[in-house]
C-alpha cells in the first residue's frame, strides 16, 4: 500500500473522503478555508449554492450617502454563496428542509393561530380533507393485510386477459420501491391522455370545489347561498401529492370562519361534522368537461375515495402538529429522479432514468402540449409534473400568512443580526426603509467542490443535532405531544 493509499484509508475511517481532504488543504493554504466554512454554514449547508461575484452597495434612503459596501472578490473565497432554494430533497436536503419547515408553520398557524392568525381559530370548525383522482386503468399496487403481510398485487383465479392479450391480473408481491408500482397492467388499455388532462385541471376542480362547498353548507343547513356567504367564509390550505401512478391527490385543512373576520368563529349552527359533510358533497358534485379535437371528450371529476375528518375544537397539540407534518412532507416529496425541472426538449425524454410508465406520462404530456386546442394548458412546460400545473402547496388569503411574508421576516431578522454584528455579508447594514440596497452581482458558478460539499454535510449534521436537542428539551419541559 502506497503512502497516499494509507492516508486515504485513515481519512475514510475518520469520515473524510480523500478528495475532500485534498480540497480542504488547498483552501487552507490559500487562506480561504475559514471564510468558505462560514459561508457554507450561513446558507444552511446547501449542496448546490449559487456563487455570485460583484459588489453590493447600501445607500441612505434619506441622504443618498453610501453607508455600506461589500465586494465579493476581496475575500479569500472569491464570491458570495446564496442558497439554491430548491424544494426537492434529492437536489438539496437543506433547502428542502426549509421548504418543509415553512409549510409546516403556515399549515399549523391556520389550525392553532400564529403567523397573523389569532389563537381563537383553534375553536373554529376544521376538517382534514383528502381528494383523490379517478381511475384511468388498472395499475400494479402494493397492498398489505391486517397482519402486515404484503398481499398479491391483482390476484385473480380465472387469469383473465384484456382485449390486447395482456394479463389482467398480477400475483406478485411488490416491494416497497418496486419500479412496477403505479405502472398499468396493460399500456394499451390505460387512459394516458385522461390522466394528464386530470392533472392539468386539478387546480380548476379545486376552485370549483371551493365555490360548491359554500352552496353545500347552505343546502345542508337550509339556508340560502347569499346568507351563507354573509355569515361564513371557508379558508383552506392544500398540498398536492404525486402518486406512483402519476395522478395528483389533494390533501387539505379546511377551516370555517366568520364572513367578516377570520379570527372570529362562524355561527354556532356550523359544526365540524356539517363542514365535513359539505366538503364531501361538494367534491362529489363538481365536474369539468374537456373536449380535445381529434382525441375525444373527457368528464373530469374527483375519484371515489374522498375523506373528510373533523378536527375537534381544542384538539391536542400533538394531533394538530402531526397533521401539519403530514401535509408538509408532500412539499418535498420526489416524483422521480431527473424530473425536478422542466423538460428542455423531446430528445430528453428517452434519456430520463425513470420507470417506463413515468416516461410514457412525460411523453404524453409533451405530445398533448403540441395540440392547438390545449395550448392554454402549456403542457410541455409542465411535462415533468405529468401535466399538473398548480403549485405543490397553496393556501387561501386569510388562512394564515404567506411564504413571502415568512421570507420577509427571515430577511428582517438577518438584517438585525447584521446590524448587531457589523457583518455586511449577512445582509446590507441598516433596516428596511432606512437604506436602499443596489446589488451589482453576476453568476460565477453553481455548486461546491469536494471540500465545500464535505463542509456542507457537516453544517447540515450540526443543524440536525441542534434541532434534535431542542426537540428533546421541549419534550422534557412540556411533554412528548408538544414537540
């Protein structure tokens, strides 16, 4: 074994790859290691940060005088790192955690108060709603029995075949990560276009559901639609879950408020049970018709599996937090590796390293995007999401605060930190309204070298450890349901 191989083995046992160690040595000799480590920690251990080069100047809003200046090229690191901001955990675990955490806070605030909502909303009627997509054909699935054992996928004693001669049954017990999950038993029988059109219209169906819910409340309570609109305002937040078969499911927290004030409860006659019944009734009634010249007609509606569970007023803190976590996890859920960004051209689709049925869905969305009758759907832009055009998470205006407001609070906090420490790399010195920031920055590169990647991993580990310690302290002080 050579000396280099010996050092590599020692470093591997210590958890430091050889290429990372070599990079750390180079950064240390250049005098930039401390600054690189500090910047990587400042962006939360982002794995694909954007390195910017240039100058950031701050001027007094009242006098126009230059009050602060930071040149990225002066430091040994030679640039300013900015987090990539990706919500995909496969691209950047650090930024995805921030997306998930911000969504968690906003969902929870709409249930218990905070972030612009009073704590009184906790006594309002609230419902946990799940809206599924209809069936577009029989697909491979993974089912477990009450004993926890995996059952055969599509067991049939008569072993039937479809009109294309393919087996209409499957006796396999699929693994949890089997690429066959979600794939149709027969590609010829499957309604590929219908699934893509459903995804493309899921947001429109949700909007119709929002309107219909008020009508259902009036029908169930024996009141006119105008009376319900004056007395009740239904607020909600929802997230989109992309299933293995490629269809979007919608999960939501629905809350009923007074028609005038979101922090005031609705009339006493509107119970959580009535709100749940109205939500289900509205989902079963709404529909959309899609007529595609040359392809046919579709009637788009929600699937048969619709669930609405009332959240009791003053539910225990742990239940509400678990619901917020359940919704927040879908914000960073991966559809398939390589589909984190839009497809650039048809030539990319055969090269995608995904399951065949996923590639077929992307290709279907791309082909439908060329039809003049579907031009307004912009399906090629959303082919990487199988035609789904809506945001992964959204909320009504008065449910709670917005992500933009949450980010503004974070920027203001960092400005305060910068003002206290005098570190103009955290944020321009001065508070909003007192200074005007004029950046002159250009893209230098994206990503980190091996040394930076290792430092990012250490920063993420340190943050995870700090969060775990914080949760443990809360559990000790307030009990396990409060963390």
